[in-house]
C-alpha cells in the first residue's frame, strides 16, 4: 500500500505538471486533527482547474493515479437518470485502487471554488499557483459540531420519532419485513440519532463532532447508554425486532427528557405514553384480529 507521503507526492506532482490545474486543496478526515488515523482514510482532493471540458473529453489522464479496483462517477450517474448536473463547473471521480488507497478527486473551476471553499472548516490548501485560494483558518471540525436544538427542532424530533413507530408496528403485524425494516431504520433511527447527538452536546460538550452517521457515538455515550444503543439494531426476527423497538423507545425517552431538562423545554409525555401503549397492544395483537382495540 502506498504511503501517505507517496500519495501526496503523486497528487501534487500531477497538479504541478498540468497547467490546467491552478490550485489544490483537501477536505475530509485527513484534515481533521481529531479524527482517528487509519488505513481506510480517503484522500478528499479538489483540483481547481481552468476548465473541465478537456479533462472529461479524455479521461485516460486519471490512469496516472494507479491501477484502479473500481471507479464511480456520481455526476455522470446523476445525469443518466435525469438529475441536473453542471459538468462545466465541477466533476468528481471516486477511485479505489488495487493497493487499498482511495482518492475522491473533484475538478472545480475557480468560480465554483469561490462559492464553496470557505464553507467547510476542514479545508487545507495544498497548492496555489496563482494565489486564488481565499485565506482560511487552520482546519477544525467546527463545521460539524453538535448544535443545541431550538425548541421547535426538539419538539419536531420527538413528534417524528413517536409518530413513525406506528408504521413499524403495522409492518411487523402485516408480515411486511422490508417495509417494517425500512420504516424502523430510516424513519425511527433518524430522530433517535439526532437526539443522541443533542444529548452529547448538552451533557458533554457542544464543541464536538459525533461523526458522519454518528460513528463516534461510542466515544461519548456512557456505557449503559451505548449498550442500549447497540440493542436498537435488530435482525429479521420479529420478536427480536419488537425487543429492539422497545429498547429504542426507552433510550429515546431517557435522552429526550435529559435534553429537555438541559434546554428548559417540555417533553410531551402524553405522546410517549400513548404510543408505548399502542405498540404494546399491536405486539400482542392476534394475526387475524378484526380491530386494534
């Protein structure tokens, strides 16, 4: 596997030799002083270019980065299914190489760069031939810090969580596994994860990032809460799913009440009580039931 230094020498060497590339910068975990370092970290690189057309006209130029195991071109995929794209401003290649390294390489015109460069606090300039990159502070993950919820955000999160439970319940009762799993993982987990992040912010420190998709939850949650969180994941067995649902409800309730107390908000226990009773009823509902109550 090529070393980090070898990869940077390659990335910057290509940019230095190509007159179309006027600047290079990097985003992502490799710029984050708080991110764990490991062999799976991508190289999130942006080439600021004079134009994109010549690059896209002959894509053999990317072969210089190494033997590829696979490539994805999200912009091309989007265009193929009718999603609006702007190849003339920006284009990205996601490249996984046979030695295990991965480069996410975005081409970006100067105009496109100026629209987005300062938005991400995890940005490090690597090359600037014409001094076109705006001044930027040293990288921090402040763009990704947990933010205390407004009262409306908190109330909406709680409402969404408890409302979505009825969809999971009916999916299980109907023996619609894919529907039940989809509703559980995509509509119930989202507000749960949001509440976990808020709890971490209010109880520990708002100046932290819980990582993409909560990948650092285990770092900040107490052992008891983390063990409950792991129990929210279920397999395809309905009884195990029901157990996970009730653990999810217990964890959400606990965290939400603590967040509410920290923010001086009100937790709507009525929704909690009513939906918990509803879930208990549906779990015990006979297969051929003609009514819920």
